[in-house]
C-alpha cells in the first residue's frame, strides 16, 4: 500500500500577547507580542491544511501534492523553495535526523532513484504530508516502518534561532 501511495506522485501563526508585568510602564510598551519561530509557523500552517485533497501538481488548498504543500506553506511566509521534492532535497540546508525541528522537511525515496516524496516535520516524531491520489493531507509518524525504510534525509529553508549562551 505504501509504495502505491508514493508512486502516484507526490496567517502568520502568533502566540497570544504576553500579559502586562506588574511594574511595567502603562501603554503599548507593556504588551510585547511574541511571534512563534519560523519552523513552528511552517508546521502550524501545514497543519491548517489537514484534510485538503491530494491533487497531482497541486499547490493550493483546492489540492496539494507533497512538494506543493511544502511550496505553499513556505511561500505564505515569504520563503522561496524549489517546486519538486527532488529539487527541494538538493537545495535544502541539511539537518541531521536527530536534530529535526518543527518546520524541517523530511525526504523519502520510494524506489532506488531520486527523492520523490517530502513531508513537513511537525515535532514529536510527526510528519504532515500530501500522500497521494484519493487521499488527503494527513499526519503520520516518522517512525512508521514504511517511511523509516525509505528515509533519504532532512533539510530546511529557514534559519534556526541561535542558542542562547550561558
């Protein structure tokens, strides 16, 4: 079933305002909006598309293929990415599997050739992807045996925030 699945081709999210601090000056300076990191915004925007139908070559909510979903959510944040899964894999900044962050892309090979499927890492071992004809955008587990066996790497097109020093 999995092989057939892949062979068929493949609003800025903001956290609520921070409440005013007891000794903070009054006015607009008291409420500082907190914006979610870019990777989390990518994953959240992809999650908004859960249930959207699969459409070969699709790159909008009327229908997505795997790389079209990636292109759509990145473009919504002003991030340009190539259109196909293989081109996305070749152009992405490589990320080791044990360092995946929400919003990273995870690439797969369903055969022995080029990367032919891409999913968006949502965090906690979950992926969001457009699986194939007759299906809808769905959430899956990265450790699913079919996907684990076809893992081809991971990458990103956004910059992770710097780790604060001591």
